């Protein structure tokens, strides 16, 4: 059985922060996991490699679009957003409805592989001329990655952007890689290379791929 969820990945443009400010901001983002009651799971961190001036990311999962809307207006989020304002020079957001296996491990992303792995975030802008059938084929192919690369990928979700503000990208997918050591293998894996060449490149005009190791508030340095 599958469980419907709403995933919320964001890429932030926050270059030039010193170590103390960066840790304070990431601790504040990580704290949203407990400060907002409706969050299923949350991870945040600095990108392993800057992409399109993006330096940091957050991934949050909610049970519904209603809870996500409440989150946008919640005091904890508004507070950390104000703390980030001096450093944040822009962001990309994609909110999408998706599904995961109906068990606690999958929904809440519980376990060592989620805690220790790497978040792989991809934002895509699908060409206007692309048919709905081609988009659905792409989305179905995304979900197959977890089955075809189960030794590398723990979980993957994908969907069309339902962001209520400025929609820069039309779709996104997020894959959780089992470890940093497997990231290079993930990118070069024949399944992923074929997926990118046959399902992504033909239908998109712009893509951003970003990776980060989840930050933990108990971490003394990043």
C-alpha cells in the first residue's frame, strides 16, 4: 500500500556565511522538525557543490497541502526566515504531491540510511511543447530508480510543482542515496545515465541537480 504525502524541497542562495552563522541558520532550519507539529520529516544542509549560486537546501515532508499551507504561515518558519534574510539572496522552491510506502520507515524516513546518506535534489523545467504522456512517463521512470538501483537509492519521490508563489521549475524529484561514498557511483550508474539521457534531457529546458549531507543540530561543524 502507498501513502500520499507532500514533499517540499528548497534550494537557498546563501553564500559567504561564516561558520557560526551557517551553523546557527542550519540549526534553526533543523529545529523546524520539532517546532512545527505537522512535519513528517525534515533534513537540511550545505550543498556539496554550489549550483546556480545555490549553497544550501532543505527538504520537508507533510501529510497534506493544508498542513504545508499552515507551515508557510507558522511563527517558527517566519522566525527562521527573518534570521536568514541578511544572508539569503534568493531561493528555488518546488512543492509536490507524491506517495511513499505506507510504513513508518518510509513516511518518516527513519533509519541509519536516511540519517547518514545524501539527499539528491533535482529541479526541472519541462518544455511547454511536451505532452502529458511524456511527463507521466518521466515521473514513472523516476520511481523505478529505487527499484533498479536499490543498492544505491533508499527512496525517491517526484511530482509536479504546486508552489503557490513564483514557479520557476515545473517538476522535481528527490532521491536519498545510501552514503556519500556511493554518490559518484549513483551519477555514473548505467540506469541513471540512461534515465537522464532518455527521460530527462528530451523534455526539459533547464535542470538543477544538487546534493547535500543532512545536517544534525548536534554537529559541531559542517
